[in-house]
């Protein structure tokens, strides 16, 4: 980080607006001095990623001609840290560095950017959650994840506070992808469900610094932010320092008896863990498959069965993991080549007539072989991959994107259209070109429905084709078993969204 001394500067030296995080006005007896914080990012052309927090001071010329500076000041001036980042007797601030998110850049980003940025506001890390002493009032609790349970355990603790901690508000800055938010939700929601009196103001406020792979929630929440353009990380820091809290919509997926999560992680003990419900099998040395019985999960992004869940699962298996970033393309090619027809019954539930005019009631999809079934609360699974173009940030409306069995080329065409601003939802096809193995020759297309609930019953015998995906977590459901995914009326967490954007559903 560079810290130049306050001095009048040529406007040409101002950082590009895309890189500006925030501007602080400094006390000076003679002139207005502005401190501009910006983010420099290197390695975007394939080199090693690097980040630099830049901190430069500028004086406004007396004749007020410095238009470029004034433009930045108008957009990015903040007076102080927002209230939700001020620790005190009634508020704790936590920063969670999720070390396995994305390509593992969270620690570097914390050290090079976030910690110095917060320090510029006199906010520093304490070793432990503060107890409210005067000396500790400007420190935050830093958690560096040690394993896949770290965030969930932290969140469970927040949901079950000691009596005298009950009225404390918590702000949680998450350096992670969607996984961090989902771990927070799945740690918090079960306890929250049991406590019907929870004051929404007491529900944790999550601020996302998008350091995952997909960052679907962050992308979708910031899709409507118009000015000025910025990288996701700059936008994350802008929202952190100039954001507003909004209730985060979620869904609940309930699984049939015998369903198990499937995860892979390094294990030194490939035999039974001793817990009846947890087994560990080790297909490759050092990387084991763990399965754990599961009854339900909460999600904020996606619940899927078919091509999407298969791709998420198979690209995470030890067999493909060893191929690094190439593994997604490899698995996609393999799956498109196989073009498996997923045998399932899909029922849709709507408790009221939707805004889009779809009639209330239940409906069973008129096909028993599928390529793609995906329910989502967000518009984008990645910055450029728009799976649900009608979804508005925070609208809480579950939407189902689905199509019957088609060949790999058609699946590819549909996926490519999603990269074109979500055009896939208008795709129709008919006759022999669309003919699937089920012999359906009528006009077909991508289904796109507003729903309250979807019930998916798999009829597959082979366990390979019985994997569903809930926000990246893979669950194997038994043959004939039914997964039920429904929107939740209750909100469990609050999320920070851009402070200068109007969110239609942010009340
Ligand atoms: N030290 C660790 N050891 C093992 N697992 C970890 C560790 N730290 C974090 N994790 C787990 O890694 C996962 C990271 O998921 P996250 O979503 O943040 O990243 P991602 O999958 O790359 O991004 P996205 O979900 O946005 O595509 C989380 O589920 C988290 O629990």
C-alpha cells in the first residue's frame, strides 16, 4: 500500500473510477483534502493474481475547476465507517477468511487489502471476540477457516448466544464465495427456526467480499448496480463501506430417508470415523469420500437435478479433481457425449397466482425423462451466466428452469444461450431435431416457471444418476425418493447490498 502525503495533484493522476473504493475528506485548516482508496489488481491476464490497496491524497484547487476529482467525490465520498462496521457494546464485527474458496486468494486479499483498509478507519483485528471493553471497541473478531465446518460452527454459536449476548447485533464480513453464505445459513437457520421470536434486526448481517468461483449470490445482488462499473472485488468493498442491510431470501430442501451428502476431502484416516452416521471410503490415497445422512438443507442460490448437479458432482470427484481447472470442461464434454436422460417425476406447487400470471395449484411436468431441472432464487450463477433472467435481487421468487431429454449439442446450445443474457428461456424447438430417447416429437422448449415448491422423485436405479445439488452441496437420494424444495417465508440472515441502488424488494 502506498500512502502519499497530502498535496495538490494533477487530475491525470487520479485513479480510474473503476478502481475507486471510497473517498474520505480529511480535516485541513487551509483546503479540502480528499483521501482516495482504490484497488489495483494484477495478474488478470493469466499471471499470478495480486492486489494492492492504494491510498492517495488530493487537494481540491480553490477555483473549483477540478471536475474529475469532484466527480469522484460526488460518487464515493463517505464520512466515516458505517454503523454496521462499528463494534461496540451492542455490536460485534467479525471477518471470516475462507481459505479454500475460489483459487485460495482470500488470505492474500485480507492481508493486502481488507486489513489495511479497515486499519485506515482504526479498525483492527483482535484475537478473540471482544467483550465490549473501551479499549477493544474498535477491533473485530478474525476467523481464518481451518476446515469445512469452521463457518458453520461459528454460525451455530451466533444462533445460540449466552443470555447476556442475546441483544448483540453481528456483522459478518465473509471473504468467500457462495459456500460461506450457505454455511452461515445452515449453521444459523435450524436454531433460528426453533426461536419464533427472533427480532430480524438481531439476525446476522452478512457482507460478501466475492472470493469464490461462481459468486452467484453476490453477482445477482449487484446486477442492478449501474454506476460506475467496477470489478466484483471493488464492488464488494464499495458495498462493504457504503451498503444497506436487506433480508436474504432462502429455500429449504427436504430429502427422503436414506439421503446422504457426498463430499471429498483429504483424510489421514480412511476407515470408519467411529460415528455411526459417518463413513469414509478412500478411492485415492489422501482424498476420501465422506458421506453423511442428511434430512434437509437450506439454500440461497440453486437446487438442481440432472446436467447441472451431475457436472457439479463429477467435477469434484478425485478422478477429475487432479485435472485442476480443466476438469469442468472435461466433465461437461463427457456428460454432453453421454446425454443421459434422467428418469424422474417433477411436480410444481404454487400457493398463489404468481406475478407472472401463472395459476395457483399443483402441476406435474408432462414428461418422465429430463436433461435439466433447476430451481433458483437468483438470476446469475456466475457474472456472465444468467440462468434466470426474470429474477430480481431479493425478490424471493423461486423459479424453475427445465427441459426434457435432448442430445448433448442441444444442451450445449441452451447453456450458451444462458451466457447471452439468459436467452435460453425463450428457446423452442420441435419435430425430429428435438426428438429425445423418450420418442417425444411434439414442440418442446426450455420451461421457465415461477413456483413456490418443486418435488422431484427420481426413478433412477444407478446411484451415479441420483445426485442432486443444493448450492454446491451434493446429496445422493435413494431410488424412488422424493426431494421437496420450497421457498421460506421466514428470513434467517440479512445481507449487505449496494447503498446507492434502489432495491425493489429490500424492505
Ligand atoms: N480450511 C478449509 N478446509 C476445508 N474446507 C474449507 C476450508 N475453508 C473453507 N472451506 C470450505 O470450502 C468451501 C468454499 O466454498 P466457496 O463457495 O466459498 O468457494 P467456491 O466454491 O470456490 O465458490 P462458489 O461457491 O461461489 O462457486 C466452503 O464450503 C467452506 O466450508
